[in-house]
């Protein structure tokens, strides 16, 4: 990725940037913007091959192929707001190709990848909707204070879920305060999700 763009200066601060801002900075050659953009959407991209029942090895290769195509095609993206759907469709196309081949995913040659128009591939609407809702949830969690982010990931995303005692030790809190802080963090999260139209 770094060979495709040059560093055009660091982004100021660590506040989340909109897709429009990130895409603009990426097109200016800002490597940090590329890192932030990929980090923002890495789980969305990885989730597609998993939903299609592909292996984790294939998921990793598809992730790399989608990122390569993003670098190639970002200048042609008309609206930054369409980026999540574009990523879903590109990843889904690569998943369908892998399944049709009945073997491990093989990345397209660069000249072939440039010809892909994801809009021409039918992706089930319910899949697009589900993945977009999952991305809204991830974005909302990333908008929380760091302590709330850590607490929510530990309680709801780790397998197996962490007991309160472990969460308290990790965050330097009293065990008896975890339930209250959990409710408060979930309240913050709910308000952020309401602003996005999360269902």
C-alpha cells in the first residue's frame, strides 16, 4: 500500500474523519489517511468472505485484493458516501468468484482488477443491509471514549466473554463499578446509533 502513495503530511489529531475527508486525503497521497481508511473498513471487508462461508485464508487474500482495488479505483469513486456499498460489492464479487472456482481464491491480475465494475454484480440486498448495519455499529463504538470502547469489546466481542473481575482488573476499576459503567457506555452507544439510523 505504501508504495502506491506517498506521505503528504500527517493528519492532525486522532479524531475520526468522515469518509469524504479520508478519501480526499488519500487522493492527496496521505499514507496516514490510507491507514485510517483501511482500518475503518477492515472488519467490513473481512466479514464478507466469512458470511459466504470461505476460509480465513481466503478471507485474508480477498481482503488484500479488495484493498488493492480500492487504491486503484478510489479516484473513480464519484461519492465517498458510496464507499461502503462499493467495498461490499467488490468483496462479494471476489467471494462468488472463489466459490465458483471451487478452490482457494486467486487474485486477479492488476489489468483485470481495473476492469471490475462492482455495480454489475448482484449482491443480495439483505446482505448489503446487514453488513452496513454492522459497520454503523463498529463506527459508533469507535466514537466512544477509549474506556467504553475497551469495555464493550471485552464484554460483547471477545470469545468467551470476559468476567467482570477480569474487565475490572484490565481497566483499573472496582469490580462493583463495571455494571454501572457498562450501562452508561451502552447508553452513549445507543445515542450514537440513533443518529445513524441504526436498526
